[in-house]
C-alpha cells in the first residue's frame, strides 16, 4: 500500500447515486410462493432474469398515472364542456 495517494484528478459526483435509474439496491422481500413461481415462469418465457421482469412490472405500475389523477383530469374535461 502506498503511503500517500494523489486524488487531484479524481471526479466528484454531484448527484446522489440513488437518484439515477441505473442504481440497483439489494434488498430482501417476502413474496407468496405461487406468485414467485408465476414470476419465474413468466421470466423464463421472456428469456429474462426474474428480477428484471419484476422491476419492469413495478416500473410500469409506478409510471402509470393514478386512478385519482385520471378521474380528476376527466372531471375537469367534462365539467369544462358543461359550463
């Protein structure tokens, strides 16, 4: 090991590592056995790792507008036309 290191050419990260999509977090979750079996079977059909498929499904749900926000937009559109 060196006695001293030169960090003068090092790069400083401006954003938190957890902000980007590319950052993966290792965690442990409990899933019902039948759901996990289904997930693995679906992942095999699509030739994907089951973690990737689970992440895709969760991202789809996360990115989808909520039912409440969709109803609010619909109400605004309907009542705007009625006035």
